[in-house]
C-alpha cells in the first residue's frame, strides 16, 4: 500500500523554490534547496535561515486546571511556569522511557500551547485525551496552524522590521505578536543552537508570511538536511533516534529537564509516569549514557554504527552522526556504557568493517548563541 503523504501549507512554495522533497513523518518535506545542505547550514550560522516546521503538532490546553493536569504526564514544573515563558518537557512512560519531547508555552493563566514531534503527534494527542479529558480543554491545531522557524544571528533584526517588540524578547520567552495583521504566537527559541524565533500562525497566512520573510536580504529557505546538521552540532536530540520509549531521561543525558520541584525531595516530587524508575537511576546511575563523539578521521560515522573499546568489545552504538559544516569535520552522538562516558575517553566506531577512532566529547560541539538578555 502506497503511503499518501501530507503537505504543509508551504508545499507549493517549496516546489517553486526548487526544493528536493522527501517523505518525513508522513509528510512530503524539503530536505534541501538548490543552495545545498552545506551552504544552507552555513547561511543559518552566518545570517538567517527560514525553516518550515509545520509538520510538528500544535495542541492547546485550556482551563484553570490545565497546568496541574499536564504535570501528571511530564516531570516538569508547569504549575509555576510564568505567563510568557516556555519550557522543554518530556512525556514519560510507566517504565521511565521517553514517549516524546515537547515545548510547553504558557500563553495565559489558563492556556498552554504544546508543540510536539510530527511522528508522535497523533499518539501524543491520544495520550493527552486519555489522561486529561475532563480536567481541561484539549484542542488539536494540526491543520489550522502552521509553524515557521527563523534561525540565525540576523533573525532578530529581520523580525523586528515586522514587529519591533520581538527585539526585547529573551531566550524561551513567548508572546502573542501581530504579524501581517494576524495574531501569532512567537517564541524566542529554536533547534539550531542559534538565536532565533518559532512562529505559530494561521495556516492560511503561512505562505504570504514566508514570502515576506524571504524578501529580506538576510533570509534563505533551509531544508531538513541542514536542520539536522545544525541540531547535531548543537548536541540536541532527535526523537526516535537519540531517545525513545526505551530510553530514560537519565540515560539520554536529559536529567536537567526534570524540574527541581518535581525531583525526589522536591515540593511536588514525582506524580509523573515512571518517576520511581527515573529517581532510582538519578540516585544510583544509569548503565549507559548519551555522549558526544568526535571521529578522529574524516570518515563520517552514521547512526547504527557499533561502538567498541580498545579491546574490540561492543560498548554502545551511534544514534546520530554526519558532517558538521561549522566544525569542518564529522560529528556524532551515541550511547556508551556509563563507565566509558567521560570526556576524552578513546573509543572506536565500526564503519564498513573499518575501525574509526573516536573521542568522547563535550556537548554542544558548537557554542550556542541563544539570546539570554
């Protein structure tokens, strides 16, 4: 049976711009434009890249109990999240695994906006409905809203021309901003390691707004290929590759995302699925850890490659890997036995029968340039 791929509201624009389209999470998405992945990546690092991320799922929760209700599904402080801020969160399962990662923005005292991964959005919506129905309103915005990301050091200057107030926003702030005559939800955040914004807007307005941004001299359209290399250099996880339902936040090196108030001994400790498993790992340590890996040769090390120690014993696997254009060489992340996770540990990846030397490296590989004020 042939899969019928969905289209984002910018599909016609991608084709007009000469994008090479590929299947991704049930959508036909642009992997690159004529500029090419390398130049798109470097353009984002130098100026401003525009990404269509409308395949992501947006869900609105409404009601006085929405924040408290959501806390029963995530190990994150939502109750005390101030209006105008957003937080990174994780849906956890009963065994402590990660069902999805998401962003949670507080738009008003009784209103939250969630952005979840495209491949998980139907399951996430069902998860919310199964556990939160009757406690708050749950509204899927999958078809009605688009999501664009403007990333790079020139992003703020570009967006300020259309809405001066965004210039005063800092990293992880969110606001309702009128753009092109439409109220949009704008957050100063992204998935590239650069300063930038994510803009949620009515789907019917997405193409006109994208064209308006592309008319600015600093802005170029960027596809999934460069989005992946940018987030890899930034040490950011991709759900289904660097973490999943079989991976706990401790193993994934995401324990920082568990809010202090929700940790063992905190004022609102636990109360989320898998809490005890996660607390036990935080106390005793996990058997494996996600780490950064720097290949010591030019050979790219890809997802799935086995990682071995000096004696040839398999000690882990690569979960993401490729070429880092900013670094000018290959870069990877992987899971290794915890006792081999210290920065500087020498390891090897098996690539087409050859042993490629690696060093465990500090992440992120490229220093983030988030605007913290």
